């Protein structure tokens, strides 16, 4: 049976797309109002075309606006607990549309902005079990550097991915995701040809 991959156009999920390119899967990309959506979407579409995978796009940006309402600071990621929103959507969609499993390419259960992410992921595992769907975290516990190497070894061009949370065409170089990206290249000892503003 076919699997459903939750993708973002970043290093981790794109590495997963190439690592498991021989698996039969469709890709799910969700616009939940994140500022980086347009750049993410560009690379998600590129790799789906290249690998011959069907892309399912879901527009929830109005929900993102609702979460931003009355916020003093306009967050780049409008939903702090986005895993509690995106994973149930993917799991229920997979269950009702006949997919055997949902692949999520997070590398760590820890998250600066989502302090209770481990508990959320455990609840998602229980939800998937209840709906007879496998929830798979193939890179959980891996370093980002190792995931980068895995993607490259299976044909991924890492410079055709997007990590920055600000959503500009050029990576800012200073946000938490850009810093994690830089560190991954350094630890993997791979020259980083990504263009950064700083």
C-alpha cells in the first residue's frame, strides 16, 4: 500500500524523499500561515516533479491568521504546537484515503518553540494506532548532519532545499533554522554553498 509523506521543502524531509524514492508514496504539504510557505512550496514541487510523486497541497492559512490574532509580536511560525495540528490531519487523511503509513522526517523530539513535543508525538502515535495507520519517524534520533549525508548519497541536491523561517528568497543566516542548517553542513564537512544574507 502507498504511504503519505509530510514534507516541507527543507533538508530533512527532502532527504527522506530521496532516501525512500523507491517507496510508493504521495507528498502532503500544508500551508498553515508560515511565512516561509512560498519558498517551501517551490522546492516541494520541484522534488515531487523530479521524483514523479503526487503532491497534495492543503491551504490552512486562514487558520494561521486566527492563531496570530491579538499577538503582540507577529510570529514567523503562527502555530507553536504545529505538530498537534499537522500530524492529526495527515494521520486522519491517510486513514480515510487508504494509505498504510505516514512518514514524518523530524530528527529530534526536542524543539525550542514546542517544549512538550515529546508528549505530542506520543499522543500522535496513539492516534495512528487507533486509526490503524503506521506513524513512521525514520530519522528520529539522527543528527541533521547525518540526514544531510543520507539525502546527498541518494541523489538530493541540498542547495535545492529551503530552511529559513523568514520566507525570503535568500536564507537570512541568523534564524534558528538557518543556524541548524549551517551546523549540519559544518558537522558533515560538506562545503555550504547556500546563499545567506549574513
